[in-house]
C-alpha cells in the first residue's frame, strides 16, 4: 500500500512539474504578444506617415501631368523661359531631365 501512495505522489509531482513548465511557457508567450501589441500601437504614427507619403505622391503625379499638359499645349514657351525648358520627367529623382533642369536653373 505504501508503494502505491509513493508512486501516485511521484506521478502527481511529475504532472505538477509539467503543468508548471507549461504555465511558464504560456506566460512568456503572453508577454511576447503583449509587447508586440504595444509596438503596433506605438507604430500607429507610421500610418499617418504613409498617408502623408501617399498625398505627396499624388501631388507629384499632378505636377507631372501639369508639366506634360503645359508642354503639349505650348503655353510654357510664352509664359516663362525658365519653365519652357522644364521637362515632365524632371520630378523623377536622379533622372537625366532632373539633372539637366538643375543645371539650367543654376545657370539662370
């Protein structure tokens, strides 16, 4: 009888240890998820930055369209000599047109 009690006590101790280890693992996972949630909430400002970048992109697109329309209509030649040579691709960073326009503006 004593042997059975000892055996059951040992089984309970092993089970209790396994449950404790599982609880520790779950608590660590909960802490990890909690910190991820806080980071996502802190990164809420990034959504505002993305919205601003989208707006800037649409403004650049509108400027390119205006420049393309202006050069197609021939209005740039009579309005301003500086704008007459400004090409629609000038707003592309690193483009040949942008570098050429910078040189023209610096020379003027």
